[in-house]
C-alpha cells in the first residue's frame, strides 16, 4: 500500500468517525430534551405495574415490585432512597402513588417467575385514585419492554402535587379493586 493510499484510507476512516460522533451528539442532545427516559434509573422514576398490584396493596403496607428477566441490570442499579411513582397499566392507566425504595434488588429464587428481580418499597404518598399521563402532561405511551421511566425533579413535583390533592384509597376501595382486577 502506497503512502497516498494510506492517507486516503485514514481520511475516509476519520470522516466515518466524525459522522458517528455527530450522530452520537444528536442522540445525547435528544435525551437531554426529553421529559422522560425509558428504562433508565434516576432519583425519580415511574414504575409500570399490572392491576394485580391492588391485591398486594390489600395484603401489605410495603410492597415488592418485580422486574422482568431481561431487566436484571436495571433492577441492580436501583438503590435505597430512590423514589418510584407507581403506574398501573391498562385498564386503569394511572399513577396511583409515590413509593420509596427501602431494599435494593434481590432475586426471587424462582427460575420460572416472570419477575425474578424484586425491589422492596414503602408508600410515601398513596395509594390514590390516580392521575393519568395526560393529566400530568407526559407524552408517554407505554410499550412492550418498557418497565421504568425516569423523570426530572420538576415533573416529579407536579405529580406529587396532583396526588396530594386526592384522598387515599379506603380499605373498601382497595378491596373492591383487588377483586375487580384479580389475576
């Protein structure tokens, strides 16, 4: 290979690296502009759960929230003191409260479990009737594979304010919801 050919090859590689760097910068900027990030751990998060949560609420004041098999790394990143809003999926489709992580990830030990990685939480606010993503102005449309959304402090304060305007669910409400959405 001649010197001229080497220079041309290096120039082509440099151009490719500059193009890749430009794409990466655009991706990072896009993440900074988002109001939320999908499957990212932060100080305030929204955890998606199924309606079976109402049965767990009925049984205990603190909860174990599960993460699917493909989200072990995500569950491991969560630490004591972080905050999670609890979003109940269809047909409820509402954030029903705020919980604080009181114990980091532990494995269920059941290799057949859909959610083998568990985090223990306790209620800080709620459970409430709840607020929808549209009520709080978040353009989130949960998709398969989404289990957690990180949000910033300002958005968390908005959700807290809306939740605090609601009465806590009564034992009768929780009992009804647990029967309505029995798994």
